[in-house]
């Protein structure tokens, strides 16, 4: 293989490694954000459940009065 061709391939491989690392970093960041959003969603669902329960109790109380 000619030296020039080898150098070109070496440059491409280095670029691919760099891009691969960037994608890995982005993927890890998105995973962390997804985990945070999942936890926040669970908390909001719990709060919504409590609010619905409270509203139902209030409505039922006024219906029986």
C-alpha cells in the first residue's frame, strides 16, 4: 500500500474514532437526561394521582351534602 494511501486511511480512522467518542458522550448525556425525565415523570404521576384522589373526595363530599 502506498504511503500516501496509508496516511489517508490513518486520518480517516482517527476522525472516525473522534466521532465515535463524541457519539458515545452524547448518548451518555441523553441517557442521563432520560433517566432524570423518567424520575420526574414518576413524581408528577404520583402528584397527579394524589390530586385526582383529593378532587374526587371533595366532589363526593359536596354531592352527599
